[in-house]
């Protein structure tokens, strides 16, 4: 291999690392905005009690979700060159958005029926797949490669947020088939999922569950999330101390 080729490869790898560093920072900001939008925005919208404001809130939530998916997929291209994986992930992620829009458009009033359940399951299932793929590659990047401390910290923070979002999607799937699984009867549509986001972030933050009457399946899954979140913190601390 010639010296010129080696320089090109090193230059490409350095450029790729810089792109991933920018993506980590962008995703960290987006995860923070997503969390605040869901946990702070939803109670404010409920207090306003205006159907128009609620409609804009839901549209904003969908736009934010779509943008996060786009940024996530864009980052995935820096982790793998497999066209099959990239194409399959693209179809899964953005197909999930289409299924979610269809479910909440045609069943905006009733929020029930087998077709509604199937569409929403496909939508949230694709999100679980997407976050799972990203967790695999990001953890591989952070824990098996040597990077600068700032790069590793931003990457570790993003992974922590994505863990919570992935479990929120899982709770969302449970909620489809156990509508009163969180013990909250007045949440329908997107607010059902926002309650799942709320549960997931409370759990990963070490706070008591805001849903004391939740179904056993939610409680046990929340315990698993808490276990993995604490295990992840131990791994991050060990990684940082080993530098």
C-alpha cells in the first residue's frame, strides 16, 4: 500500500470521526429537546386546553421525531457501509413514521381496532429496531475504540438518552394492548406514548415511578431498564478510569 493511499485512509477516518463527534453533539441536543418537549410541553398543553394548540403540539412532536430519525440515520452512515443494512434501516425507520401518521390520522377519535393496533405496533416496533441498531454501533464505537475524552463523554451521554427512548417505545407497545397499563384512564393518542416517555425517564433518572398503579409488565420492564442503566453507568466510569 502506497504512502498516498495510507494518508487518504487516515484522512478519511479522521474526517469520519469529526462527523461522528458533530452528530453526537447534535443528537444530545435533540434528545434533551425531545425530553423537555414531551415532559414539560404536554402538561402545559393540557392546562391550556385548546384543541388548536393541542393539534400544533402533536404536529410539532411528529416533526421533531422525524428530524431525530433523519439525524440518527445520517449518523448510521458513518458507522457502516452495508447498503443492505442502511436501506433496511431506512425503510424501517421512515416506514414506522408513515404507520404512526396513518394510525393517528384515521383513528384520531376512536384509537381502537385491530388495524390501529397493528399500525401503531409497526410504528413503535420500527423505533425499537432503530434505537437498538444505533445503541449497538454507538456502544461499539465508545467502548471498543480509543477516543478523546470529550468525544467519549458526548457519545456516552447520547447512549444514555437513547436507552431511555428505546424503553419508552417498548412501553408504548405494551400500552397498545394494555390501554390502562399505566393506571391512567384519560390519556389517548400521542399522550399515551408521552406517558411512556415520562415513565422511562423517571426510571432512568432514579426517581419513583409517577404511575404507582402500573401493570406488572410495566413495573418489571422498568426494573430491567433501571438495571441496564445502572450497569451502563458502571461501564462508562470503568471506561473513563481506564484512560
